[in-house]
C-alpha cells in the first residue's frame, strides 16, 4: 500500500475538483468538435456498462415486485376483514328479513289478505321541456294507440316525477312536482305524519301543514299519501332537507333536470277528474 505524505494528500484533495471540472469541459469541447467521436464514445461506454446495468436491474425489479406484493397482501387483508364484517351484517339482515317475511305471511293468512293488482303503465319519451301555462312541466310523445288519461302518475327509475295534466292525440303534458301549482299530499315515513308538498318553481319543493308535534326530521323519507284519492300511498318522493333559514324542503329522488323516459302509471284513482267528467249546468229554457 502506497503511503502518501500529508502535504501531498492535501495538494491532491485541492486539485481533484479543478481537475474534474477541466475534464468535464474537455469532454464537452471534444463533443462539440467531433460529434461522431463523442457518440461512439457514449455508445462504447453504454455497451461496456450494460451488463452491470442488467445485473443491478434484476435485483431492483425483484425488490420492487416484492414490495408491491406486500402492499397487495396488506390491502387484501383489510379488504378481507371488511368483507367478513359486511357478510356478518348481511347475515343478520337476512335472518331479520326471513323472520319478517314469515310473520307477514302468517298475518296475511289470518286477515285473508287480498293483494292489490299491479297497476298498468306505459313508457313515454320526453321530447320537450316547454311548460306551456306551467313553469315546470315536460311534454311527452305518445302514440295514438296508447291509453293515457289526465291524472296518471309519472315516475322515473328513482321516484315520483309528477302527474299528467293535459292529453292530446300524440302528446301529453306532465306537471312536475317542483311547479308552484303542484300540491302533493305526502307522508313522513318515520313518524307517519301527514303533510303537504308544495312546488316552488325551484329545485326543491317545500313541506307545509304537518301536524303539531310531528316536526319533519332531517333526512326523513317522504312518500305519497292516499289523502284525497289523487295519489296512491307509498310512492317514493325524496328526503327532508332543512335550510339555514329553517324551511323544510324535499330533495327529490327523481332527476327532473335529466328526464329522458318516464313511466305513466294508471292506479285507477278518481281524485283528479277529467274535464268531460265535470257536470255542466244545462241551459234554462225561456219562459
């Protein structure tokens, strides 16, 4: 082993940085002066170092794959625990549902329950948002053979949309639940209290006229009420949302701003009479 004196080592340490800088500048000048030579030198250096790169790359890839596998194992373990918990919860709900189904069947047998017939419905496409005399209404395209009458209920895949107010030969108009002329009797599903949902021409109708002591709760589901024999009971409408000013509003399930196709249900109710059913006074004869 060659031993260097302290002054020589100090001199080498002081000269190493300037020498490296000079070599770097020399390499840059050589590359500018003879680009082909510099390219050949880079290629030769890359070819010489390629086995070392390959040798180091394999362990690096193996370590990276191992880390990814460990991460996946931890994620799968957490997902497994979550799925076990959900499965256990679903088993409890299944047991409760089976028990309620058996109890419901027994009560129906005791009461000689006659199930209601399924309502007839037709599917129609929304072709225009023109309100006509209403601010919030949609126009439906219906074929001449489709039996549509005034008062039928319009639903989308989420819930209550409105009711038919005008019927023509090839079109029908549906008054939306948000129109200010809309008045829908509703039931608060949690407390079973009655209320009235009133349109405001905005995105959310308001709740009014609920019974004293049955204040609607935030997030409580709202369904239709059979009061007035205009709507069937139990159609999903939305949930209660209280504003900062203390107004009870209804966030509708239906996407009224994106209506494309609606279903018109005929529940056979007579709460809304067609114009021809209204009795007109007969003209008096002259005396």
